């Protein structure tokens, strides 16, 4: 059955970021599933033939490496895990090249670490490279550089769901597609025969998040909680998100045709400006400000700047122009911005009216702690409400 609302949302989509999970691309034995890669490649070719641009974020390097090296279990020692990923990455890229090459397509491999997204210059370089590849008609195959990124150095994205969300925001994609071994979001544990798939989500709130039922184990790092986090990120930016089963033979075609498969998460309003997309989700954070309820409401509901009077506490060591987060008194983070005062000066003027800043500091460089043009909301939960139900179960 065609879903009119979904069809309307996707029919104009020109740029789609497709993330493919490890469980989609590997067999039960941990080997790279060449047939599945071929099927994904064919579907990507069909999207391209239909006039869309496609960027692929692909997991599967560790699983592919395990298969190539004849390993039956995932290594636990970090250097061994990275070595397996290095072996597997070449296998993975070769498989995509063979699949898409049969249709006259070319692939390009990009391996990224989190710092590439935090640094503004490198962020823009990645964006420009990806845009050029798309201009040439090539299909970027992106993965985290597991051979050099480590949790100890805090340069990991955590899993490719988050990497895919950052790539989608970087490019200003129209839609993010997350393909896994699950058919979508269910209202209860999918193993329960009475569980119902949620067809459309208009707002990811605590009710939606309570539907997460993940199990650990195997070769996959992500899960439904990770996918909801990715969906929440891109939805706030203005990008639609879709979660579906990558094992379904024509899942990408079903998605672009608006069929009632998987779970579709509607993006909010228009696409957020490029600078704010980087500021809100990719920029490195140097500190945080705890603000009062009035300031939080002003930022969230009226799009106001943050003034010194609304700041309750200052944390971190930062200077003018650094990125800081805004938190409510309960610890929830709801915004990010470029600060106009260093941490030392801000500690002295927090809670004060603007007209007292000159008296305390001897100079008033700016009335606002963070101007609204340099402020981006990253979470609105509990602030806005929908006139219609935020959920649509499967028909």
C-alpha cells in the first residue's frame, strides 16, 4: 500500500545517504555476504538511474576481515580488532566495486575519524570532496577508520549510525536511510507476536524511545537506540529518516516509492543552514552553561539570544568563539552556540543584567552571551506538541 504522506516526503528527495549495517552484509558465520552486497549495489544503481544521488555509509569491515582471515569470533584485543578491520576494508570496497562496476558505476572509499568532523576546515574539505564525487557520478563508500580510531583516544563515532547522521547533516541530504536486520521500530519487543511495526513517527519523544528493545552480541555495534539517536539528529536538522530491513530484496525502491515498509521519521520544517548543522552536531565542544527555565524557554520557543542574566553556572575552560552546550537544571542538553565571553569573564557576570557587564568587566564586548545567529537548538523534547498523534502504526 502506498502511504501518501510518505510518498510526498520522499518523491522530491534528490540526495539520499544510505547506511548499511554489519548484520545486513555478513553471514551467520561472519563472512562477507557477496550476494547481499551485489543486491545493495543494484538497488543503489537503480536509485541513481532514477535521478537521485547516493552516498553509502557501510559497516562490515570487521566481519569481512574475519571471513578473509578465517576467524570464527570477533577479536577482543584492540590492535587485533583494528588489523582485522584493515584486512576487511579492502574486501568490502572490492565487493562494492564489483557490484556497481557491472553497471558502469565507480565507487570511492573514504575512511573518517571523529576529529575530521570536529575541525571546521577538515569538515569543509570532506564536504567539498563528497560534492565533487557526486558531481562526477561516483558513489562514495564511507566507513569509520577503525584501523586508527580508538575509544581511548576519543576519536570514535561510536557506530556507523552516528557517522551516517553526521554525513547526512554535513551534506544537507534529503533523507537518511538506515538498513539493518530489523524491519523498523515496533511498539514492543519484535519477538512478541503481538508487536506492531510503527509506520510513521512525527516526533521522537520519551514514548517512542521507550519502544527500544535491543539485544547485545554478534558483530554489530549499533542497535535501535543508536538508530533513534541518529533519526533524532537528522530530524531536528530537517532531514527525513527511514529505518528498514536491508535483507529485503528491494527495500530502497520500496522506500522511494513511499510504500508502507519500515519506519519513516518525518524531518522538521526546512533544512537548517549549513553553519548551524556543523555547530549543532559536529563541532568540538569546549564547555557548558547551565541556564534557568526562563532562558531555556526563550531560546526554545522564541529563538532568542542567551543573555548573562539567564546563566546559572559555567563549566569548562573556554575562550571567545568556542562552542559550548546549553543545559537545563536537570542536566539535559538542548542547544549549542558560539560564546562571546571566555569562561573566566562569564563566571563573573553570570546571572547579571546586561547593563551591569560594563561595571563588572570594564568593557561590554557584546550584550549577548550567545547571539541567536550563533545558537542552534538540538533537542526540543517536552517543549512542543503535535496536533496529531506522533505515531502511525502499520496499516
